[in-house]
């Protein structure tokens, strides 16, 4: 009786991880109560995002907190560690996670480990995307997109320059799969409805563009439903660019493959997702960046280690096909892994995983959707009604169901919210990317950033009274510019333009002053730099 | 007819500014439509916060966005500039504000200027407050407090060290006026209700402390109501420390005048508010840090300049007393200034400002409040009912009224939300304060920050196997420590303790790597520093 309890540790707070905990709580109720089994779940956030409703956060038709469910409420008998996993040691059966308020790392031992870490957004290899494209995966992403959209409307309302206005009022979404289509539909509805509250913005000036690699959107569904979705979106004002790939981004444009560019301040990319770096570091057999598992979801060679959800390469036991990375599958995989862990603890036989998806649905904004359910194609209002009914039923937690149902009811009568929720500004350092020829700042501009060249080359230009610009000098990696405006509060004394593709580091005024006032060697360096450039 | 329109520019998006715009829109309807008058309002945020309901954001009993109203919806005929005012030039009649996406400053000319900039939170002279105390004035503050509260519960749930646990579960609010009392009441209700969802947190471990300078809380009300409020709060578990002043803070304690300290990770200070620095820079006659105005709310010597709200020193025309900084007064002052601007435009006589407050109310959390209305004292449930009814009626915008009424209804049946809404982490630089003797980090800790001493002195200590610590060196202003852990990923190699009161600058791993990998002189400096300390 004084034996140590068996510890089952789950990594990841998405559908895979949470449903594994939830199912284990039910299956091992007695063992948990007796203290024979201990459940732990490590999640970066203390809530689970209900992904299908995330696009509605953009328009505020669902309250910000209502698409997410606190994990503690769903799994009351699981120890929740709201931490980021830092490393996994399969040989010593331990997991370490980041420190909280203090500075001590957390180490957790396990007997059974369930990997449910999902995949990550990865913009590697596409210049400027990491800096300027908005991802669309987490709740924070949806909020950031909502705020960006309102900010561009705010700016457009008082902007005089027609070119800047056009870029401000252009919104680009890359990726015509479920997530891109649902995002563009909500974004389009929201921005057009919100524009009515801006005195100087004409609804007709707004451009919403969907960039899609294929010939028909929603490749997950039969082509006829994709075509239906296209017609609806286009009727509502969305421009679709077919067979087009996003190649990169600058602060004010989406760069397309082939050299085309769309001037915009709001670029959303739902396309790229890469393997989780934590998973990639493990000494495990991988398949397409995902952990290979046997038919019972166990990881070969490491007894007690399991994997489910988007981070696992799971082949359906009946069809032999790789399971798609959807919530439906993750939920069923979680239930299967929970049963197999119980079977292992009790010395019973494990079962192989097999699941036939019930259907697929995609929302198209106000009162329209497309769905394929049990092989049946449904579109328009009926599909939309099904979408709402099914997802409301699937949303975990009764209180969330009530809240979302209320939100949807209010949304029928109230105007969309246009409040811009700014978060606290931290003195910061950020990366930026500039195309060859792109101006980084102009003489006379107000200066808020110091720049350090990381890669590439820039040219410093000084204008004369006639508007003619003379090159003063060229700067390369490790050299900096823009320091005078930060030290003296005067406007920019010269124009700086990228000569080649250039990556810079930008340091804002507050971080600059904090750092450079304190560190004497730095102060000396900048004082002499400013002296020589005077 | 080709004459330039008269420009009325209002600075500030609080009650004073927004109600001035709103009243002018009504009074000058014809002039605005004809293009004779142009209204402009500059506000840092695109919404107005309904302050009385702000405390309810802590507990989530009102949705995050529902206590705030988009200014554009309230004042559809005013040009809204969502910018921060940077300077006011009274001689050239122009105002400049920060740049938005681009880098160009915005300049606005005016014929009439209404100063409604309010006051600001100011922690000057109290060490550590700027770094660690949470203010409670803006929507962002309420959200930050809500998140901090949930974070401490999350941490306490998995913390083993009893001393750290105790600090995590202690919540301190400084200031027993309306805003402090309402904040402590909501915070207390929320944290005690939320604790039920945390497996390893016992409700009885929670301490909520109100620190108040006087002998009775709510000095704005008759003492009997303050006493009623005290009894209610204490019955609900709030500890009140009377005749106590907050003197400073460290990361893990509230420092009281006289040398006492309360170990806590959550310190809210509602006390200090200073004059707005923009107002302080103006060449105007001031009274207690506020702009002196004549009885018609005009600023002497500068025709066309007016001031209302918390930034103005307004004497009531009947009583001669200084008007208190409340929303009730700001609203009435705004209506008066709008009428007087209209009178000036039309060459009519201006009126002097006088207003007798209707009453004062303070909410005490679930189903209790205190109020003094038309001289009548009311407390308990009736006061709470009055509070909700009156404020719901005063909340601007019909859609907000509906949303808040719905929130309140749902709140009767649903549990409080415990979702922690993290915002994007920016690579950062922050200031920190340490008391003499306080440990900054310990040998073996996980290192995430590099520190630079700004003021004071620290001591580096190395422990031996017996636990004995030997001082290695002392470091003063401009010197840095903690760099090895950031460069090498190893735990801290020594303990660092503050010798005197020490202000440091902390640079996080990401900012450190971004900066120091790029700037060659810095890299050289740190490489040689690490070499000498090896």
C-alpha cells in the first residue's frame, strides 16, 4: 500500500491531450481515488481551444473567452502543470518544463508518457513571413488578427496618402483549406460590417484576398462543395487568386511566387505547419515529421510511451492510411490510447486504432457553410445550421455551451464590436525584413527604432533642396543606423534603403535608452559612432 | 462659403472628452452638417472605459469588452484620432500625436481646444512600485490583474515550498477609497470562488489584505457606511490594515511604512495619481497639478482653450469648492463646456459651472454595496440593486446595456472563468528593484535573464559542499552579471545578492541573443567578460 503510484503524464493541452486525460479519469476512477494512479498534464495554457470556433473570435460574434475551456474544469482529477515543456528524457523517464515565477525548472517523472504536442507554425525559408505574417492557430492569434484589422481601419480613417490607404484596407489570407477559408469568411464579414462605423472609410475601398495554391478551394471536400464555397465568398466580396503561392512578405506587402505583390498591412498565413521541435529532438522513428507508432498507438522500443494527435503518424488499422490531423481523429485516438494504457496496467490485450471520420464541415460566415456528412453533401443555410448545432454539442463544458448560445443569439441583434484591445507594450527588440530597393525610413520621418544589419546591405542617402538624393555610405552586417534620431529626438537625418534582401534587428526607443544608458561600453561605442557620422 | 471650418479639437477619451464631443454633436448638428464646424477627438484607445464596472472584469462577471464602448459609435460625427498626444503648442494652436503604422507624426490644428486628458498613475518616489505594483485604472490593468491572480493560483497548485506558496496565495490591495475597495471586494470574491477548481489549493490558505491609510475605509462616504463596508469585507475574509501606508515593493513582498512587509506576488495599488506630464509642460496656471480655469471652464489668457475632468481645477460657481475627480462631475463639466463653446461661436453669453453630486456608491462584491443618494444612506442588498440599476442606465450605448445585463444574468448561474489569457511575449528588457540583502538568483537556478546594475551594489557568492557561501566579488553601476547562464544554457554558477537598495536592468534570453549576436562590439565585450570570470 505504501507503493509509489503509477504516474501517467500527458504532454499537450489540445484535443489529443485533454481527451486522453478525460478518458483516463473515467476509466481509472477507482485507481485514482485509491491513489494507485496519478494523472498529470503539462500544457502551455490552462485552457483548451475549441479550434472550430476560433474564426468567430475575429468578429467577436463569440466572446473572447467562450471558445476556450479551462482544462481544470474538464479534468478535475488530473494535476495540471501550466508550463512549457523544455525537454523529454526517454531514458530516465522524466520531463522538464520551464520555471514559473521563481527560477527553478520543474522535473516530472513518469511511468507512462503520452505525447500529444501537436505541430507548430513554421515560416522557415520564406523571407519576411516570420516577421510580418499573422499565424492563425492559437487564441492569441485570433485576438491579434482582430486587433490588427481594427487598427488598420483606425489608421485608414485618418490617412491621407491614397497608396497607404489602399494597403491599409487590403486584407490577404494565404491558404484555401478549412482554416484559411473559415478565417477569410469571418474576416471579410467583420471588416465590411465594422467599416460602417468609420466616417472616412468607404466599404467599397475594402479588398479581401484569398491566395490559394490549387484550382478549387477546400481540397479536403468534394470539388462541388469547394465550388459552392467559392461562389459564396466571391459574392460577398472576397477575391480568390487560384494557383498562387505566397513567397514572402514585407511590412507593407504580400510577395507572391512569380514576382507579383499585393500591397497590404494585414497578411494571414494558415499554410505552413512544421514538426514540433521537441518531438524532432527525440531519438524516435519518424514519418513525415511525426512520431511513428504501432497500431495500438504505442511508440516502438520505448514501453510506456504513446503518441496521439497531430504529432503522431498513425495508420488506420483497417484502411492502412495515415490519419488526418483533425480534432475528430485526435479525440478518438485519445480514447483509444487511454483504453490501451488501462489495458497495459491491468495486463489485458490492447486494441488497434481505427476510425472512419463522420464528416467534414467548413463555415462560410453569416448563415452559410459546406459539409459532407456520412458521404452526403450539404451546403448553404442547412449546412450552417448543422455546423452550429454539431459544434455546439461538441463544445466541451455546459457553461461554454450556454455562453456560446447566448453569444450567437446576441450576435443576431447587435452590431459587431470594434474595440481595439491593446496589450501592454514591453520595451522591445524585433526582427524585420526588407526587399532590395525597399525604403527602411525617410529623411524627416519621426524616429522610433535603431536598426542593426544582420544580413544584407543598406544604403544611406541624403536629399538636397532639389529633391536629388546622394548616397552617403553603405552598411553591412553588424553595422547600425538610425541611432541619431533616438539619441536626439530630432527627425531622421537621412533616408536608408535596402540594397539587397536585408534582415535587420530593430531596437525601440525605450529598450535603447534602458540598455545604452546603463552599459558603459555600449555608451562609448554609440557616442563615438554618432561623433563620426555628424 | 469656401471658408475653412471651425475646428474643435478634444484631447482625451474619458468621460470628459467623450461627453464634450457627444454634446457638441447635438448642439452643433446643423453647423457640422453644413461643414462650418469640424469635431476632432484624440484618444489613446478607440474606446471609453466605463470605470465603475472595471472591477467586475477581474472576476469576469462582465465580459472583457462589455465595460467599454467604442467612441466611434458614441460620436459618429466626430473624427477620431486613435493616437497618443505628444505635445501641445498653445501659441501655434496645434497638437502633435504619435505615428501609427508609418513613421510620420500627426499634426492637428485647432480653433477651440478642450483639454480632457485626466491624470496618470504615478509611483514616483516609492522604490519597486513602478516595477511590481499593478495599477488599476485602465482596462488593460484589470485584465493584467485577472491574469496575475489566475497565474498565482496555477503556480500555487504545483508549488512545494510552503513559503513561496504562502506568498503566491496572498493578495494585497493598497488604498481604501472607492477604487481600492471595489477592487479588493471583486478580487476576494473571485480568488475564493476560483480556488475551488485548483486541486491542491485550500480556500483557507488564501489571504486578501486591504492596506488603508485612515481609520475607516471609504473616506468619501459618511463613516457609518465605511464601517458597514468594513464589516462586510471582513466577514468575507478580507483582512484590513488600518493606518498603514505602502512604502515600496519587491518582486515578492509589499513593503509597509515602518518596516513591516507582507510576502505576496500580487500587489495592487490604487493610491497614487499624478498630474498628466503633458499638462504639466504647458505654460498655464496650475492648482494642485491641475489646470486652473475660470468659472465658465475657459483657460485664462488662451482664448479658445478649455479644460474639463480630472486634469482641470474647477471651482463650483455656487459653493466655491474644488470639484472632485468623479465621472459624474466630468460628464456635467463636459456638457457645460460644450454649451459654452457653442455660446462663444454664436457670440452669446457663457454660463458658469455648478453641480451638486446626486450621490456616491461603492460596490462590495456579491449582492452588497453602500450608497449615499440625495443625502440618504443605503447599504446592503438595496444599495447593490441601486448600484446595478443606476450604472446599467448610465452605461453608454444600448448594445452594451444588453450585453452587461446578459452577463449579469449568466453570472448568477455559471462559475467564474479561470482562463488565463496570456499575451504575446516580446523579447524584452525590464527594470527590477531589490532590497538590501535580497537574493537576485541562487546558484543552480535556471537562468533566463542577464542583469545590469543601474544603482546600488550586489555581491556574488559561491557555495561549497558544506553549504558555506564565500563572497567572490562586488559589482556596481554599469557592471553586469548572469551572462554565463544565458550564453551556455547551464544553470546559474553563483548566487547574487543585493548589498544595498539596488535597481537593475534585466535583459531576457531572446533580447540578449538577438542583440549580442549581431553587434560585434558587444559580442567582444561579453566574450572577454565571460573569459575573465571563468
